[in-house]
């Protein structure tokens, strides 16, 4: 059972990237009261559906549902309305859906649900980015992130998901937007499939951080969580 958030530094969220809900609860038992917020992503949601969200809410956890919704505005609005009914507090939509999709999503969001627009996936490296845009010098990852944030701000979303390198630029241009930074890693730690991992020093100014394999693949997950969260607040 969680004990409630600590107001210093970014809010840490545990990524429950596991195939079954029972395994998610084993992680939560192991990590104990230090975890307050959990991320339900595509893997767990595809396997267990809204029942996973309801069970986590019943156990007292705050839920970030990371579905990165990307569809026609009407369909996305319907999914957002459904998630609000499960007491999800944070939900992702993909910024690539553009202003009309973001607007429809925001109009469908009711309390306590707040929306985050995903700008770029942290697994996207330079090569992938160049492949997407044919190497156009005008379309840098920073330029795209700023454009996506402009849409999110204009449509009244709570914030954006962005790589750590974009955090300072987003803060300067859009002080009212919350920023969630995924892919946290200890300095020198394994990066797995992430091309843009974040170190604790880079995310101190973020609103939310996601801890996944940096914790679950560590030799001592409890110590890894405590050390990463401490470093993000130092
Ligand atoms: O295990 P790891 O720390 O790499 O997990 C990062 C988590 O953040 C994953 O659950 C992934 O789905 C999510 N995420 C991401 N990049 C984004 C948005 C979400 O890696 N832009």
C-alpha cells in the first residue's frame, strides 16, 4: 500500500511492464510503500485490460495509463472518456495526431484525468529520426518537440512526454506544461533499447519520471529505486 507522494523533486512512477497483473503486484509488494504512482502500459493493458487499472486503484495506487492514443479524433475521444471512468489520473495521447485530435481528447477528459502528449519516443535515435524525415535539416527532434508542445499548450493539455535533452527548452518556452521524462538510468548503467536515456541530474526539473528496467533489471531493485529517486532530488 502506498504512503503518498513526496513533494520534493519529480514524481517517480514505476513502469509495470510485465505480462500479468499478479507479477505487477509481486513487484509492488517487493518495493513496498515507496511506490505511489504506477504506469500501466501497452503490455499489461493488452493482457489484463481495465481490470488491471481497477485492481491497482483498489490497492491505492495512482495510475498513469500509457496507451499513446493515436487515431481519428472521435475514436480517441471515446477512449479518453472510458479511461476517466477507471480513475486513471494521467493518460498519454500521441502528439502526431495533431491539434484536432488533441482537442477532441482534451474535451473528453474529465477529472481526475489529465492528458500528456507524447512528443518523441526515447527509443528513437538520430538514424531513426533521419529515416522518418528523409534527413530534412529543418525537422530536428527539438523543433518537432517544440511544435508538439505548442499544440499541447494551445489545446489545454496537462503536459508532454519528452526526452531529457528537451526538458530545459520546453520549460523555457512552455512554463505551464508539465513534463514527464521516461527512460531514467543511473550514470553508466545499461540503456537497453533506449537511444535517449535520462540521468538523474538531467531530470531534477521534470514533473514526473518513469522508472522501468533501471529498477526491475537491477541486481537489487529496492536499492536501485531508492538511489535513483534520491539522486533525482539531490
Ligand atoms: O524500462 P525503461 O526505463 O526503458 O522503460 C521506459 C518506459 O517509458 C517504458 O514503459 C516505455 O513504454 C515508456 N516510454 C518511453 N518513451 C516515451 C514514452 C514512454 O520509453 N516517449
